[in-house]
């Protein structure tokens, strides 16, 4: 299993190309797409299959078998591709020696740490890390504010550690449903040549991850009730005792229809609304007892713009920075930095009321980042924007995470938004969390693909009788000259179905296989489509 945690390994490169392959593919197609010779990948393909990232598909033969990607394989591919493409990640293997060290360092409760503390966390031999920390000046630096040998992560080290930690947590979420023999350990892992061997070959092996289960946002039993029409009115349970965990550096999508309770939840987590019940820790601080400390560490971008229509873009940013206590020169410098980051430099002297919708939302997010928060809450950030402006804003949101290691809590009712941006999704309806997981794992809960085949009218009823013979078929329906059914794997069932139709002399006019979407997930869970709410 260890090899498939590394996006640059042979196994990792094979997994990363799974999303671009057809529903059924040969080993040669897999190897060619990954750009590697057969001699290099024969064993790797077997390893990828043995860990259930791919499985045999119908249509092949013993000399040239076909494979299909599993939902686990597609989800894993996305994690590896994000890690491989992250320019902040000089180390890309969370299970390797440097990866274990960086993840251990980023989870230390204090800003600085000693070699002894890391050796204890990694269960390494005493004095094995001192020299490494002194030499690893790309990732570590001495903390000169204390009178003992303590170290801090550099900016590069912290960003790399956050990327590795996020990738590992996503992998761990996929692995916990697998047999324990598949869970990663450090036994037998070879050291990278640039790392001192004492770290990789310590007499005491590193523990299985996660090293620290504490979440950046942890919510337990959070609830909010409102009284309608005064004291004698009906009680509305807007949020009903929800539990949420968000890892450091994660982009969490909070999906649900209008009125589901998303904004109420966000207002509670950002200290703007007192909960009726429950508790939460935000960036390590208690929601009820330490709201001021939380506000210092979070940014909040509400649905409605909060900028003054008679102020210029630059004035708004400088004022926000001054409100957060930045000196005048620092406020001006931070404002210019954000103007550049969000492509607003040319608009610095424009009145905010003259901005387009996309420009105004970029300004709103810049205002939420002026004090460099650890966590940012975005409430419907692209609502009402045109498709081009939405995609532009998506790029900025991704960079907030990849370049600055920020934790992002994003509420939306746009399906494509969470599918494209988010590492994990919570679905809320009626004030309750009704499902959570990665996009692929949620889609996998829907019972099969939709297979649709169209015929001439006279062939419709015979076709229905033949389709009934297909293994695993259910939810068969007929409408508009076409039959529709659900099957466990559409790409595997289609060749068998076409063979049955061909044997019966029934010609098809058109056919289509639809994979489950997040809207299908919502429809399955609630009995209605989320698209009806848009």
C-alpha cells in the first residue's frame, strides 16, 4: 500500500491517469496513458488491482483483459493529482521519511518544537533528528526567541506539511473502510537518498497516521432554534444538533437547498449568532468562551457585499486592515498584496458601486483575508455570477489553499461548484447533516448507473422483455420510445445488453450511459432534486 501513497511512484502514476481513461480499458492503454513501458509497470498494475483501485471488466479475454476504475480509484487519483501538481510541495510522499517528519511538525501544539518532541511523536530513537533539523533549512529554522534548541517550520515547510497532511487525511478517509491489512504502516519503507538513514531506518518504526486527530474546526451537537411570532409562536429548529470536523488545509463544501440551515450554521461558527445548544472549537478556541480569539483567526465572506458603495476599492481594503489593527504602512502594503492576488490592481481607484458582480465578489474575499486568517468561511461566494466569473473565482479559491495553506469552509447550492472545488462534502437538509464524504464516495452510494436505449416503436416491448434478463437490472421504465434502467456498472452492462439485442434482431437508434451525479445523491436522500432549488 505504501507505494500508492506516492504520486511519483509507478503505482501512483498509473492511478493518476484513471479519470481520463474510458469506462473499460486494457493494460496497454493504462501503461501508454501513464507514459511508462510494460517492463516497468507489470507488477505495478497488479498492485493497483490488488488494492481495488481497478477491477476486471467485461469484454476482454484471457490474453488481453479489460479493467475499469473503481470509485475508490477515481477518488484516490484526484488526491494524488492535487498533490503532484502542488508547486508548494517539494516533498510529495506523505509516507516517506520527509513526509512523516513534516506532518509530525505541523501538528505540534506550539509554534516551535524540539527534536525530542518530534522523536517522541514519530517513535524514533533519541538524538536521531538533531542533525537533520539543523541541515533541513528549506523546511526548518531555529527559533531564536527562546534560550534552548527549538525549531519552527519555515513558510515552505508549513505549506508543504499542510499539503501532505491534507492528502493523507483524504487517503485515510478512503482506507478506513478497507481491511486493516491495507492500512499504511512504515515497515519496509525505503528512505529517500537525500534523507539521513537514521530517520528511515530507526529501530522504532513510525506509527500509522493520522498523528493528531484534532480537527481545525470541530463541532458537536450544534443547534439553533428560533421562535416565530413572539414567545407564543411555533419553534423553528433551523439547525438540529449537527457534528462537523474539518481538517487543516481542507476545502469543505457545505451543500444544501435554500433554507436548509447553511447560513445559520455559518453565522454560529463565525460568532455572529449564539447557538441554542452544542459546542465547537475553531482554530483551537472555544466558540462560546473565546469568540474574540476566533475572530482573530477567521475570515467571513457573507452572501451580501459589505463594502461601502461610495468608497474606492483601495480605501475599503486599507480601512479593513486598519480595523484589524495593522499599522498604516502595513495596511497599505497588505492592501496592495491583495489587490495583486485577486487581479484588482487596475481597479484600486474605482468606486465599489461601479464594479461588476465578479469583481465585487473578489473584493469581498480580499476583505475577508486582509488579516491573514487561518480559516475562511465563504457563504455562497459565486451566487448570481455568470459562468466565466464563477470559474475565475474558483481559481482564486484554489490558490488560497494551495499557496497559503488555508482551511476553507464553503457553502453553496451549486453542484458543479462542490464537485470541482471541494475535498469533502456535507449535505444539509432540514437543519440536519444527511450525508458526508468525497464527491465520488457519495455518488457511489447511488444504486447504479442509468442506462438508456432508444428503439423504433415496434421493438420497444420486445426490448423491455430482453432487458429484464440483464443481471443486476432494476428500476426499468419506458418513455418516449426509449427504455431506461439502473445497472451496477453501465460500462460493463452495455456490451452484454447490445449482444442480447443483436441476437434478437433488434436495432438500436441511440444509447447513453449516465453516471450518478450529486443531484442523484440528493434525490436519493431526500426524494427531490437539488436543481429545483437553483
